[in-house]
C-alpha cells in the first residue's frame, strides 16, 4: 500500500510539472488541481508559430483565460499611431510587447472592470469599436493593443510576465 501511495505522489508531481506544458494540454492537466502555491509558480508555454496575423488564441494561465494575438501589420501601425492618443491608462504598443516581436500581444483575458472574459479572441466575435476586445458585461472597448478606450474598465488588459523561449514559443509566468 505504501509503495502504491508513493507511486501516486510521483505521478502527481509529474503531472504538476506538466502545468508548464503546451497550452493545448492544459485542460486535462488542470483536472489535477495543483495546490495554490504550485499554481502561483506555474508557467504556461504557448506555441505562437501557428497564430496567423489577425488571429488570437485563448489559453489558460494560472486558471485564468489568456489571450495571445498576432497583430497584422495594419494593426501594428494603428496601435502605434494611437500611442499618442489620450488614454485612460496610457501605454505604448512597445511597452505592452517585447522588442522585435511587437506583433505578438499577450494579455490576460480578464476585463479589468469586474472580471468578465472579453470577446474578440475567437473568430467572428465582437471586437468592439476599437478593433481589439469587447467586454459585453458592461461595454468596455479595448483597442488592438488591449488598451481600454471606452467603457467602465479602469485599466488596460493586463500583460502578464512572459518571455520568448524560442522563436516560436513564449513562456508565461
Ligand atoms: Fe467588463 Fe464590466 S466586467 S465591462
């Protein structure tokens, strides 16, 4: 019995390490319900190579929705032109992306008003008046760089800590 329990712990530890695995594997892994501190330390790897310009994907980071979007050249130009606009939470595109990869926008998919999941990451969803994300709960409009432009949300969609671990992969957390 003791041996079997130890085996189980070993397997569980492997499973927890798997939280850092590729995003598409997360739904299965998350059923293992890692403890709170393991969750707080966990990272999520996302393969960004398959994301086409203009496309977003939804992943999960520390049990919350994560949006990863590849901006089109037009969206990059629009976001840069808007850097100088009068904003509630002023941030430039460069401040919200990493150097050399300003077309990859990584944000939490959590509205900064009361925490709903904004629309706009899936094809055909309402992107709002500024072409980024739209929160249907109380009508917050985020621009192509995930910056709040209209509605009650106080701040931009949060950009979590992340870095590129290869040309095609980011590690969030
Ligand atoms: Fe998004 Fe209120 S929760 S606008």
